[in-house]
C-alpha cells in the first residue's frame, strides 16, 4: 500500500481558515447560522471552524455534532433516532464533514436535519471532495478537491481522534 500525504497540518489549518472566511462572506456574517458536524471527524472540523469564525467575527457560532447512523441506507441494523439538543428551524445549517465521496453520508445527514425541522437553508462544507458521486450532491465550501480513482482511499486524521492532523491518499499496489 502506497501512502502519500496530500494535506499536512499547516495545509489543513489554511483550508479550514479559508472555508471559515468563505462561510462568513457568503452569508454576510454569521447571524442565524448553526454548524453541524457529521460524527466523528466532521464534528471536530465544525468545532475548529467555529473557533476560527469567533476569532474573525467575535461571535460564538452555535456548533453541534450529529450521529447519522439512523438514516444511513447501507446498514442492515436499525439504529434509534438520536436526540438533538438544538433547533434547525429557520436556521442556516452548515453541514460539515471530512470527505465527500459518493454523497450517501450527506444524504443521510440531510434526512436527519429535515427530521428535526425545516431549516431556512442547508449548506455543505467538506475538507476533501474526491469525486465519484452517486447522488446529485455538491459542496458549497471545499478545503481541497482531490481527484482520485475508486480504488484509492482518502484518510483524514485529526489530533482529536488520531493524534495528528493530515490527509493521506492510499493506493493499492
């Protein structure tokens, strides 16, 4: 297995900083915005983006994590609907995830968001967009586009869960 680092710690930080600025700019500030990170790494990315937005805007953005297992279409086991302690009603929800691939995780997250209320708008922020969509889903904010083959694996590592920050691409030999 060949492994290549495509984003190191500094590149990840720069991408998240740029994406945070893009969110502020596109939404003309951060009023009525809630960041929702898709567990697990999307949660960590959302928390980092909330901190970056606070640095720029001086405002604490609402930030939450969401477990989307109950809405996945690729699991035989049924999961109970998670409790959420926030409202999406009339909010601009920014869904945050680490890698956008086929679009199925995002579809499940959208279903979860809509289960709990009607958001004013839903936007998508991903650290990596690797292509190969099976559903018509496109990210509004992308850290890095990484064209890849279907046989390659993109791995996002984060200090919070993996002890280090980097994105790698792995190719089978």
